[in-house]
C-alpha cells in the first residue's frame, strides 16, 4: 500500500512539474513569437447604409455588432448620414473613401507579421460605386484583410476580393420574371388584360445595388419581349411590356404614391387605361416597403414583387387573401451578410487562413408567404427579439455600434490574463494536492513506526518465563536441599 501511494505521488508530482515547465515555456515563447490574440484584432467597417434613417441597415448593424462580440474583436465603425438623394449618395461615396483611407493610414494595428502600422487589421466594406474602389485597393496593398459585403460583387471579383452577398442583377431578374410569368399565366387563362408596364422603385439613385436590381428587372422584360415577339405564344394577345426605373422618396408616402401614379399609370387612350391590373410593381428594397404596401392597399389590382423581407412585407402578404397581389419577396439574408464576415476576417488575421471561393452567395431566395408572427420577425433578420436567444442579448447592439467616432469594444473578450489566471489556479491546486498527499504519507509513516515499537515490546515480554508461585515451607525445603548439596560437594 505504501509503495503504491508513493508511486502515485511521484507520478502526480512529475506531471505537475512537466505542466509548470510547459506553461513557462509557452509563456516565454508567446512573448517572442508573432501569434495574435483576438482581442487585439481591429476590424473597421465602412458601408453606405444609413441606420439612423433606414431600418434595413439598423438591423444589419445589429448583425455586425453581434459578429464583433462573438469574435471578441475591436470594432471600428462610424455611421454616415444623408444619402437618399443623388447629391447625398455622392457625398456618401466621398465620406466612405475618406474613412477607408483613414483606417488604412499609418497608426497602430495588432502587431502581426503583416501589420504595417495601420489603424485596422481588416476591413469589411460595401462597394456601391466605382469611386470607392481606389481607397479599398490602397488597404489591400498594405496587407489589410478585406471582405466586401452586400454590394460590389463585380468590383470584388475583378480585384481578387471575397464577396459575401447576392448577385443583385439576378435578384432583379427574378423579380421581373415573376411578374412576367404571372402575366403569361393570366393570358394562358384567356384573360385579355395583360401587364403593360412594370415599374422598379429606386429609393437610392446612384446606388449600384438599386441600379442592378432595376437593370435585372428590365433585362427580364427585354428577354420576354424578344422571346415572344410581342405576343403570348402566338395567341394574338400583345405581351409587349415596358419597364421603368422610378426614383421615389421612401420617407414621404404621399410623394411616393404621387410618383408611381405619375410614371406608372396605365397608358391613356388605350383599352383598359384605367385598369391598374395592367401594372406590375417591383419594390426594389426594404426602404420602399412601407410606402409601397400603402400604395398597394390603395391600388389592390397592381401585381407586385419585392426585394428584401420585412414585417411590412409579411403583413402585406398576409393580406393577399383580402385583395392584395404580392407574388413573393426576395430574401438575401442580410443578417448573415453582416455576421459571417467577422469569423472570416478574424481567422484571416489570427491564423492567416482564408476560403478559396471568390464569393459566398446568401441569395436570392424567394419567399412566397408570411410565416408566424414570431418567425416573421426572425426571418426578416430582426434577431434582437427572436425566441430561443436567451443566452445572447442583442437588443442594444445597434445603439453600441452607432456611437459616432468611438470604436465599439467587445464586452466579452477572450483575455490572456484570464488564461494565465486559470493556469495559475491549476498550479496552486496541484501544489495543494501534493502537500496534502505528502502530509498523509507522513502521517501513515508515523503510525506505522508506532505500531512497530508496540509490537517489539510485546515480543520482549512474552519470552520472559513465568515463575511458579511457591509456599513458604516449600521455599525453606528448597533452600535446605540446596545447602546440603553444596556441603556434599
């Protein structure tokens, strides 16, 4: 038993010695190598969205902030303003370029091998206009890790940058084709009222996202006209369709409706000129949903499709049974677009690893109906109030991200100090185990020595012969006999 316990303590002590040496070696090597911890990684975000004015980008920023928190990185983001007009868009592009150049200017990065002193180690950026590209390429030349998201697929692919998002042209084409297919279906049912005009609502003139979506819709119309030669399968029904790109104000529904009525009304002087069922409407972005649904309630004959999904769109779809005709929405999973790049950029900085694809497509996905109330909120990418998210508080994410000029720093970072503290407690615990073990061993040894002494005393007493008890007369007789014997001798 003693030998077993001694061997156990020896093995335990040896293991802790090895552990301590390994920790010491690891600590010394970490101070000399170039490994980068996540909480030192600085990621800058520059996008054209206006979270103060556009609910789509408010929720996109929640995804961005949550991605930064989950990766435990240092997030740098300053929101922009005034971008719904053409002049405002041009101003946005100038401000974006200035921000990007500032992030990639000489300052202090994480200190990795590729760090040349820039403020940031990685950049998440949208490319809504060609004018922003030179600033982005300047960052690329400085070894800044870059992911383009939401908009800028063509520019990203041409310049070797990873893109996360959807092909906006394909999304617009799908929207237009849906309206045309519905029109052809009506004609196939011998309905002589065919769609004559399809309008695309452009709430952000000059933005390449809206330009591509409306361009894709227009291409679907051209393909239809060329395919059918102005007729539906030679039935004699005229299927020539006109497409229009209409600039609208998404913040003024009265102006929105007036613009659609002015530019998309059925042609005057033709049969059915007062019939809005000949009009198709493509709401090209979430910013147009509120006013667009209001217009559709006033003109329920209009057939519509929409890019992006929102509570307003789902409510409109739920009203299809009461007269509205919204064929589908197009979801490109904006939450995924804002969240996913942070894992990609963080690994690119800390591990120098990257996927080989040139793009990660998050859409287009067609949504044909409204889910339950709770599911509609989640599927509209509003994760702040989703069920089953008790362990993650995202309700204040957008407020944190919108602090102007102040980098948001994660409150849940992975810290080297915490790791070292955990290692120290492990060492202390190991020492305590050793001390307790040695004390127990000493106690056992002392008890064994006591037992050994007791056994020796007992053995000594047992070898002493026991004298018989004699009477006095016997003693005298024995003494006399002894004396006589001596005399005879």
